C-alpha cells in the first residue's frame, strides 16, 4: 500500500523511494496493482528497472492509469519505486501485491519502425 495504508489517503509533499530486492538470486521482483488513484499529475509513481532511480525508467503513472503488472528484468532482479506528491491534494493511492518470479516481466519493449524508436509497454 501507499503510506496511507489500506484505509487512508497518502500524504501531501511526499518524496519516497523504495528498492525491492529478491531474497533469492536469479529471481525478479514484480508488483501487481489492484488499485491506483492519485490526485493529479503532480502526484505520480515511477518505476525503475534496477537498484536506484539512475536505473532505466520503466514508466511513470498518475491519476487513474493503473500500472497493472510492473517487474524487474535486470540482472539483479531489483525494482526501484519512487512516489512524489505535491501539496495540492491527496487521493486513495494504490495497493499492489509484491512477489518474485523466476521469469522477468517483459517491460519497455523498443520497436524500430522506419528508423524511429517507438517505446511501447
């Protein structure tokens, strides 16, 4: 859950980063979201494929764009999550199940079309 837990909204003016690491080598962390709502575009959740926010960005989600399943695909299996909220309002937040898998979640596929990079998820 976000820092408000299962029954409270998250807080204003938050900047929180958490890195999830699998307990078993060769596993990949994954989050499966069941709910997701933020108060606006100033409140967002970003996912990074690795041990820090310097790792490749998987995606950034806000408002009610439910992330679905987000997972690591890097060699360490780690997934870093950063939540930012501005001071302009709060919302219910999110709930996700955290697990590990022996297979990485395929994210951020890059397709080459007529010489141009098009990123899809």
